[in-house]
C-alpha cells in the first residue's frame, strides 16, 4: 500500500468517525469527550501557528 493510499484511507476513516460522533446526542459522553479533544487540538494548532509566525517574523 502506497503512502498516498494510506493517507486517503486514514482521512476517509477519520471523516466517517467524525460524522458518526456528530450524529450522537449532545449529552452523549463520547461526543463530549470528542469535543474536548477537538478543542485541545485546536488550541495546540493556534499556539503552533503563533510560534511559527513569531519565528518567521524575526
């Protein structure tokens, strides 16, 4: 299996999992856990972007 095929397969799997979680009721513990994880990833990406921006501006 090539790298492109693997990446595509993983992306499709992640998208399918996200859709399944979004279809759950908002009170479901799995959905709440997924929302917390998504918030942590988003915060980490913002911090990384800010750090990269500061580094490139020097």
